[in-house]
C-alpha cells in the first residue's frame, strides 16, 4: 500500500484529528470566558462549522459557481471526496459534543 492510496482514501481520518485538535484549541481559548463544559461545546461547534464551510467552498470552486453561492449548501451535489471529508468529521465531533453535553457535572 503506497502513500498516495492512503492519502486519497483515508484523508477523512486526518480531518477528524484536525477537527479534534482545532476544537481543543478553541475550547482552551474560550475557557478564559466560559465554564469548561460550555467552552468545549463551543470548540466542537466551531470545528463542525469550519469543516462545513471549507467543503462548501471546495465544492463552489470545483464547479466554478458564481456568487452568491447559495447552491453550495446543496450537499447532495458535493463530490464523494467532499462528502467523505465532511460527514465523518461532523458525525464524530457531534458524537463527542453529545457525550460532553450529557455527562453529569
């Protein structure tokens, strides 16, 4: 198995790691202003939004979409690569957020 195969077919795993790290950094910054649980949920929300925006922009660029780009929200038109970059990441981060939210204090 060569590196290009892994990179082409498992880049979603790297996005999950990237989203968790990003959520952690944002949560650490928000811990200054909010209680830890709220800061963690805000960081996780930021990470999901970031990846949605990034994949939406990639779709818009790939199809040379003219502004205002409202059709970019039609995620069923995204390529397989764009969907597999976003949905696994969003679902893992959402699962973490539900776990954090449901945990007793």
